[in-house]
């Protein structure tokens, strides 16, 4: 995420990504940043991995939604 922001030359945006392994092949990524109005924005992504590569990515608006999606997909 930080690389993409640098590539787009977005100034003044500090991104704080975080990743949590939730299974052998699934990761929940979360990203926080302050928008132009100073409000905290947060997004979550469920990444499915196979052979060390991302094969699926689902965007979620809350951590709870991401966790539910990951449970359904892995079960």
C-alpha cells in the first residue's frame, strides 16, 4: 500500500498497514490513514494465498466483516 501511494505521488498521507495471519493460506490486512479532512479512514482486505501468491482479495469495511468472510471461505 505504501508503495502504491509513493507511485501516485500522494503527499501528506501517512498509511499504516497491518497484516494478521488467520489460517494457513489466509491473511487479513488492515490499512489506516487520515483523509484530507483529518478523519481516520480504515479498510480491511481478506487475502487468499496459494504458493506464496495472492490469488483472491476481498475488500471489507469492518474487521468483523473481514473475519466473518475469512471464516466462511476457510470453512
